[in-house]
C-alpha cells in the first residue's frame, strides 16, 4: 500500500530528470580537472566537480524522501556493524569534526543511506549548534550524538524543517524502524536489529 501523492511522484521525476544533466556537468568537470589547466581554471574545475557531487547527494536525499513519503521505499536490508556505520559517517564529515567511540553490534539496515543519515544528523548538530566537533558514541544498537544544543535539537530531530539532510535522515531512520529521542543535549538513536 502506498501513499503516493502527485507531489512525491513529481519530486521523484524531477530527481530522475536532474541526474542526466548533472552527470554531464560532473563528467566534464572531472575531465577538466585531469587536463593541464592553469590557475584559476584548475581551481574552478575542482569547484565545479565538488559542487556537482554535492548536488548529486542532494538529489539522492530528495529522491529518498519522495520514496519514503510516497510509500515506495523498499530498503535493501543487510546486517551491518553499528560501529562501522558510525565510523563511515564520521569519515564523510571528517574525523576531526566527529569523534566516534564505543562498541558495535549487528544491526539490520540499508547501509549506504544509513551512513548518509548518521552523517546528516551529525552535520546538522554541528551546523545548527555552531559547534566545531560532536561525538557519536556507539553502545550496541544505541548511538548517542552529542552535544546537540537546545537551538539545534528541533532541527536535528526533523521537527523544524531547516535542514534537508536532517529532515530526510529522520524520515529514513524511522522508515527502517529506528527510534530517535532527545535526552538533555544528546540525541539517542536506537537502530533496528
């Protein structure tokens, strides 16, 4: 049973249609990066390539949200180690910005979107909390993200839609059967087993 709406279908179509021109931009930017350009051309080519990667990620997030909201999300569940997921999320943002520790446990998730979701929550806590560093402590299936400031908490939890990554992450994790709650300055995430 789906709750497919005209908007979720339109968003899905838009994401699909945006991927082709974006692939062209990214491909030519990569080609330019590898050619012998003088400055500032080489720097501009690198900026275009990076921006096209970021756009691709945003399109992926919007497509995921449209599938979830339309009732068409069919996750590819695999056994994954919760500590490995947290470490992969930290790598996306830089291990100098997200400190990971603890002990993992096997969880059943769609791994790539789960890593993106964890990274998005940490990024949101950093960005909206005005922080330089956050911690992601793994206790089996439970992950604790802190500090999450009072101002950042509603954004990180998807209650205030001011951050696409966090908004999609919360929807995605809940679609997997995970729970998220705020405990003081800590977001507690319980992944499904």
